[in-house]
């Protein structure tokens, strides 16, 4: 990955990955470490998207586009107020990340990577979430990991939360990036 901006600036950070990768858990922990706001982008999904996923149907690009624009606007508005935010957002495809970058060009992405077995096990243990385990395969099929020219870091999620957050903060403050 290319070098990212310092973890102490006001650029939003996007924690990305498939369902079950720990976006919310890691995002909350990272935001707490940095002393900044946290947003779960799932909260910006319209009711129709939530209902579609809850019924076992994957979202398509047409479903995601208005949601991604809402996430991008939220990030841009926070940055324009000088307010740092950590956003948990699947951002599975490069074009989705590129769209978010139209709102905040320097936003680094934290890609949470895990094996299908680990991710599936995590989803099996979930309760009260609109995203069923049955949609994991479609998310993995859509997933485009960070490219070498994208600002950010890739971390494996098979370790504890504190270790992941340490790795992310180190990478975001490092001049070398990951």
C-alpha cells in the first residue's frame, strides 16, 4: 500500500471488509483509541436495502449507489468541520472506494481480511443482525482487496482486537504504510 496520512489528522478512516470481518468491532476500538467519532455505515442503509439483505438477497450496484453517496457525504461533512471519523463500511469493490474518495480523496482504508471459515463461524454466532450468513459467498465474490495504489492497510482478523488496532495505528502513522 502507499503511505497514508498521519492517524492524528482529520481525514476519515474507512474500515472495510465483508460481513463478519469485524468492521464495527475494530472501527469502534480504533475510534476509541484515536478519540474520534465512529459511524457504522450500515446505519445509513435505507430500509429497502436492509429488508432485501434480511430476506437473503444480495444488494446490487444500483442498491448500493445511493448508500455509498450518503456515506461519502457524511465523511466529507465531518472532515469539513475538522471532525475525524472512523467509518465501518464494506466498500467491497474498488469502484465503491473510488466513489468514497470523490468525497474525501485522502481517506485511507483498513481492509479486514479473514478466511471464509472464520468469517462464516463469526456470522453463525451473530444474533439480531440483518445480514444473514447465506450472503457471505456473494460478498466474497464481490470483494476486491485493496490495490497497491490505494492508501491503506490490510490486516488479518484472526488475532485479538487490541493487536489489530495496534497494527492499524502503527501503519497509519508510519511513513512506510502497508
